[in-house]
C-alpha cells in the first residue's frame, strides 16, 4: 500500500469521527433531570456498561479492532441512553470508543495486521 493511500485512510477515518464527537457533546451537555437521592438499579447497570465499554475498547487496540469496537460502541451508547448518575462516565465511554476506533484501525492498517 502506498504511503499516499495510508494518509487518505487516516483522513477519512478522522472525517467519520465527527458524528461520534457530536454525539458525545450532546450526551455531555444533555439536560438531565436532577439526581434523586435514592439509587435505581438501572443507574448501576449503566455505570457497569460504561466501564465495560471502556475496557472493551482498550482491549480492541491490541486484538482485532473490528470484532470488539462495534460491540463496545453499542454498549457505550446503551449506557448513555440509560443516563442517571453515571452520565459523565457514559460520555467518556463514548469518547474512549471513538478514539480507540481511530487508533485501532490506524494501528491495524499501518502494521498490516488483520482487522477481523
């Protein structure tokens, strides 16, 4: 693969990240209801899902990014939709998935590793 092609792939991957960054900003600044004193089980599950998405996306940097990262992105979006007191963690989960997708694909292309 020519060096010029690698830069085209990197450029396109950066352009494709704009909707994910926008989604993260929307999640971060969304107008959530004030926190209630009592904790709901769904809030705990949202925090667990967000941390699972972060862990999965970091693992995907080293092992087959196209197998793990779509799953991590879906898990992060589900955690963000559940909201609750872990909304900041869900925001960081979405952002971590976006960055790891870019880095994982870049590493796989530059080192000629298998994407699957």
